[in-house]
C-alpha cells in the first residue's frame, strides 16, 4: 500500500464526508461567483491538511460533525489565503492550473477570497466551540503576519536561517499546527494532548515547507513552477541560505542581494541554484527534515495508540519527506 492509501485507510468514510461538505461550501447561485468557485474546486489537491485534522481527531476520540465543520473552515481559510497570495505575488499559476487572478482579474480574486474567508468563519461558527473559533481566528492573523514578515524580510539584507524558520512557522507550519490543535479540540482532548498535537503539527509543517522549497531547485512541470521561482519572487530558501553562510563568496552574496532587491535575472538565479547544489545546500535541508521526522515519530510512538492511525501518521511523515510534488 502506498503512502497516500495508508494515510486515508482509517478515515476513508470521514474523508469522503469532508469532501462532500467542502464542495457544498464552494457553490453559489450567482453566475460569475459560481464559475470562479468551480475553478477553485477543480484543484482540490490531495487534502493533506484535512486528512491530518481527521487523523488527529480519530486519535483522541472520533470524527464528529464538529470536526468536519472545523476541518472545512480550516481548508477554506487556507484556500482564501492562497487566492489572496496569488494577487500579492502576481502569480499566474497555482498547482499547475491558472490562478484566479490570471484567469479573471485581481478584483475578482480579492472578492472571491473574501467570500471564501467568510464561508470559513461560518463553518467554524457551526462547531459551537469557542476555542475552535478562537484558534482559527488567531491562525488568520498569524498567516497575514507571516506574509508581511516575508515581504519585510525581502528588504532585509541579512541572510538568516533563523528568519527563514520564523517565516515558515507563521505560514505553512502554523496551518499544520492548527490542523492538529483543532482536530484534538473537536474531541475534547486534554490541554496537554492538544499542546503535544500542536507541536507535532508545527514540526510536520516545517518539514513540509523545506521539502517544498527543495523543489524550487529542480525543474518540474508537475510542481507547477520553474526552477528558481522563489528567488524570482525575492525569497531565499534554506539550501541557498546554508550555502551562502557556509561557503561565503562575495560574488554569490552579491547575487543574493540582487534577489532581495528584485533586480536578479534568470541566468543569475541559475548560478545561485547551482551554487546551492554544489555546496551542500540540498543535503543540509534534507538532513534537517530527517532530524524533524524523529521528533514527529516520537509523538506518534508515545501519543498514538490505535495501530491504523499510527500507521497512517507514520506514512504521513514519510510522505512529507519523500514526496516528489
């Protein structure tokens, strides 16, 4: 059985229920809005975050209607943030498909993002759980702050691994952490269990983002972005940060500053990509993921009792490390 099949195995019915509820929330009678929501619904993806919420809920009790509305609220908040991010980043693609702003325009993208965000709030309100509502609201603030930190970091000439992790923890890792916390909250888990689940989620999220960043050093149509796309957007990620800090070359530092200034060209990015590869950047990033996977496995071994859920979460960790898109 492959990783995704193992992950889905203990929550197959619950995942189908989630998809049905999610899709019902991405519908509307108004013609243009309906068209855009259809466009978004078609790129559903693998549902990695909702599956994590469902698995954590299953670990501490059972997946309830409250869990489902919380999971839908989380995924809708994430979806809205991606629609808005594409406007901010002026991105033409999302998951290999034309972005909303590219297909329609920025006005439509912002307004549809707002609609989806409001629908997310409606779903968490339906849980009737004040702590879930508060957690999702705090997540929205954290994601926005993370985006602003990333923008301000582009202007910062310092090339810092610490700031890199700081940005990740307020973006991707915050989402994974919230999935685990909200999944546990929906079952009435103890505060200690909720805290441990959140720590697991955050570590998993950092690993997920490191793997995503490594993709940017290799060309792949499946991933939906060309090599060096992050650098073209002014972002320096872990492999090149490591190489720059451990093999300091003034010519490479100059190119890195050009990345942050937004004046770098594709040929210069190609030079930086090769520099990172040739100076241990990819190996270092992969080693960091392996270190974090041990922390994740400690949680699974000590806090997960049911074998099917334990196998699913183990497969989840393996998938994050080994995925190719």
